[in-house]
């Protein structure tokens, strides 16, 4: 029984270990900025990435840093606001930076295991892929506010465009498990009876 469940047990131990440590470190990191009432650098960087992307597509993008200080908000809610062509587009807060799902991605890759070289190449590539998917998600939400007067924003923010990130991570997991982990795939062996039948025929 131990041999049968050993791979699954080690996967869960590695996965949970990496995920819990990563989540704890991220929690410590983000709590410092909540107390300072200032948006953390990682999330601010994502906001400016959105602004740069909008500029590429012909919008005049501006960022209002720490825009939460200009309004009455819930405690510890910090965000920057993105404006496109002088119209409010979106507020980017801590939950929008994609780091939580990146930690989940890393935990799965390390938990499943693979050759170290493959892992060192795949993780940064996967993080870039998730980041680009997240920027795309935020830009689509921004366009809902700017081009469509916010119609359907709540639905797409909560469900529709959030699926973009989960689809991205599922694609990455699939390719890691099926193609890129570098593990030697066991060859199928014919059973003794099957070999015997073949010989007799």
C-alpha cells in the first residue's frame, strides 16, 4: 500500500509545503503595505504594465497612485487607479496582481516534480505567461468601463475574465505533466499471458 500511495503522498507534502510557505511570505510582504496605507510595489508595477499596454493600443493612459487616500474606503484597502483617455478604467488592488495564483502554480510544479533544468526553465516561463494573462484580464475589464459604460463589469470581474487566469494555469499544468517535466515515462509491458498468446498464434 505504501508503494502505491507514496508518489501521491510526496506530491501533497511538497505541494502543501511550497504553497503554505509561499502564502505566508506573501502575507508578511503585503501586510507591511496595508499598515502603511500605500500600495505594494508588485501591484503598482502591474498597474503601470496595464498603462503601458493601453498606450500601445492607442489610449492615453494615466495612473493615480494610492487613489484610496482620496476616497472613504474599507480599512486596509489600498489601490492605484488607471484612467484611459481621461475616463476611469479600473482600480488595481492587491488581489489583482496575480501573485497568489503564481504561488499556486509554483507549488504544483515543484510538488509534481521533474528534472531541475526543466523546472528552472518552466517556472519563469509559466510566471510570464500568467502575468500576461493577468494583464489581458485587467485590460478587458478596463475596456468594459471605458468603452461599454461598465455593462457586465461585476459578472466579468467575478467570473468571466477571472477564468482567463485559471485557464492559463490549467494549460501550464497540462503541459508540465504531459510534456515538459523531463521525467522518463514508463514503457507499457505486455502481460505474460498476452506474450504467450502471441507466441502460440
